[in-house]
């Protein structure tokens, strides 16, 4: 399977990466080389094989059902969360206007 | 008195404990070595004050006869993939330039609690994507090694933990953290003549480590000796409820149980790793490895891992797929770079920020990942790759019926020159052909130096073990180390 220029531009748009025609054209042969190379996986007989979900058997744990069970991942740290924001405003993340 | 920067982790820990020198003297020695090694570009941020503060804390504990910790008095380099509170953490990317974490990663916090100090944040391939440390936004890391042809070609330190491998082999850090997604600890260790171990997936917490491919990412130590790796891995490992894939298993005292006696162990040699056109010098070092392990009492057996050739293509679907999802978080809203063109809306801001903030290799992988996860292609690429991954893990599972460990080369060649492979992504990916299968199966694997090739460059041997059996991996590493007698070090030119 190979991709064409409109497909490359569509992928870039899905990935939210701005890309002009020249950049997309430069990426086109690279992506096709890589996709052509991974194509060989199609020759493996995988009938009856389940896709891998976990390399080491593990169970999903539940944390204690209390507020701030772990203070490091709990709440009450608004200033820390905003500390690296490019445009913090009034205790929120500022973004360009989305509704006129 | 010997130069303190020539000492190993073990020697520093013991020397600080018995008062041969102070932790502060050690930190000052390494701080000076770091400051004098700018041409290597191993560090993105230097933190000499952190190294001194940690050393003073250890010296103060010693004065009060308190325990100094597993890494008491040992200054280390921290790969820039680990979030460090109050110190810029970028994953060597422009999009995270200026990001100052408000928290500490679990692994780095454990190391500081064990008495280690931070010399600085180590350069790496951007978002850990690369095998030569040529994708960093902050410039290439230069290997301290040179070919013995009298030339001065700059060589790759391997990647993605290239700052780590350079710092340790150049003696500007006695040890460093690395992370390994598809060989990023083992290949750079091999390229620079040092040791590095990727533990079983889940041994070290991923909390606070910038995510690349979450089902593969594992942290591990890089140092000059097997014993040093055992000590540092013990300090890094352990259950962490903040990482959903962290293993709730006790951390063994690997150093205490280290033994180079391999009587009763069977070492598997996978026939599929003997690839056509293999570098004869790599093959020779592999043969030497077999002889050393046999000498240590092990039995060498031939094994088969039939799906080996599909590991690398499967990896280059799975890892980019996970990366495209993980890196969706860089949107210019919550942290990191924001590029807001005049009059742009929210969607344009996302796209402009990501176009400006990601390097070419990162974009390439996000694009591949986005494509293989997109509607209509998901089953043909991603599901197929995950099924192949099951078969690769099953190959190893069957092999463990016939052997206890696997011996293979770490990388298909010695270090190459910077720029020699950067135009061909697939040629670059092939560097990890021997490393990726163990990653896909989540197995512990280590690289130890085996010797020098004809150009005077280090070659590494890789030992792969059963899940959670880091002890046997380290033991075989020790057996090789004791017999390889690897004493070579790069001449100082920087």
C-alpha cells in the first residue's frame, strides 16, 4: 500500500501538524519507503493469534475511593498545573477565541 | 591520590562510606569534568549546585553515622526524558523548551533518596526517537571515541541515550540513567564501551518519564561495570502505584547475589540472529562471548526465534502508533511551546505549534503512527503488528524451555560517523535489529563491552533473560566482563 500527496496532507491534518506542499512532497517518498518495508508483516500467518495487550501479565489496580488518595496525582494544585502554561488567565488555560 | 573521576559507582560509594574521600570532593571533581567537556554536548542543562547539595547531605549523614543510601555520594547524569522538579526537562525537543516540571519522576526521586546527586540533564535523541543522537533540538552529542586511523571523524554515541553513553564513557559521570524503548540503553552502551541494562517491563516506574511508546518504554542504568548497573538498578526499581503497568514485586538485592559462576546455565544462540552479511568482527565477538560463557560453566545451545525478522517492522508500526497518541498532548495550551499565528484560531494554533515544535524524525513517526491507526488501516497495520508481537513473545517463551539466557550481538556494527546514516530512516532503524525483539517481549536485556574492533571502536554483547530474571542477566554480564578484560577508554581530545 502506498500513499499519495493528498493522503499525506490528510494525515498531517489528522495529526495537527501544519505542512505546506513542499514539506508534504518531501515526506511522501520517506513514508512510502517505510510503509513498503513494514508491508512484509502481511506475509505472517496470524490465524488464531490474539493481538498483544500486555507483555508481562498484570492486573489493573483500583486506587482507594477517596479524594486525593495520592496527593501527587490528586487535586488542589492549580498553580502548579498552570505554572508552565503559555497563556494562563484568571486561573485557566487561555486559548484563542473559539466562539464568536 | 587517584583521579576521583576515574572511579566507578562501587568505588565512590565505598570510598565515601569509609572516609577515603568526601562526597563533596567527588561532586567537585565531576562538576569540573562536566564543565570541561562542552565539545561533547552531552548535557542540555548542567546542575553543579544540585550535585554539591546532594554531596553535602551525604557528608552530613556520614558525620552523624547515618546510613548513606545505595548510591550515597555518587553524582549521576539524568537523561532529559525524566521530569526533574524545578529543572528544565525537554526530551531534547523545542516543543518542551523552557518546561520546568513541578514534580519529580519516581525513578529520579528514588535515586536522590538513595544518596545520588544530579550533575545535569543529559542530551538525547528528541523524544527518544533516534539511534545516533542526531535528532536532538539541542544539537548532536559527539562520542568521545575516535577511530584509530588518525582522523578526527565525529562518531555517533548511539541513541537515544547518547548523552548518557557519552558522559559515562568520557568519565564526566560515573553513571547515568537511560531509557530503552527499542534499544536506547543497549545500543549506545555498545557504541561507547560501557554497560547498560533494560530491566523487565514494569520494573521501573514510568511516572514522570516523558512518554514515547508506553508499552515499550523502560528506564535503566548505564555505567562502566556490571556491578555498578546492579547497584543503580536496585535504587531505580520498585512498585509505584502511580504507574498502571508498574509491577508489584519486591526489588531483589542484585548486587549482593552477583556471581560470575554460570554452572548449570544454558545459553541460547538464536540462529535467526546470524543475519546475512553480518559484520565479521561482530561475528567474532559473538564467538568470543560464547567461549567466555562456556568457560564460566555454561552450556551453549542453538535455539530458534522464528519471527525475528518481523520484529523490527512490527516495532516501527507499534512504537509510532503509541507515539502519535502520546504526543497528541503537545498542543500549545497547557505547557511548552505555543505558536499562534496572527488571527489564527484554536485548530491553527495546534497545527502551527506542532509544526514549529517537533523535529523531522518526530513528525515522521507521528505521521506513520497516525496513518496506521486511521480508519480503514488500523487492522491491516496496527492489529497485524500486535499479533506479530504476540508471536515474537511466544518465540521467546518457547526458547525458555531450552535455555536460561540468550546471547547475541547488541548492534550490527560499531559506532558510525555522524551524518553517515541520517539520510536513510530505514538504515538507521536497522541499528536496533538485535535489540527490538526483547523490547517487544518486555524482557530484561543488557549490553556489556566485548572488545574493540579493527578501528579501535567498542563492540557490545547482549544478554537477554526471562521475565524478572535480571539476576541471571547480570551474572552472565559479569562472567563476560571478567573474561573480556575490557580496559579501553577514549583518549581525551575535548
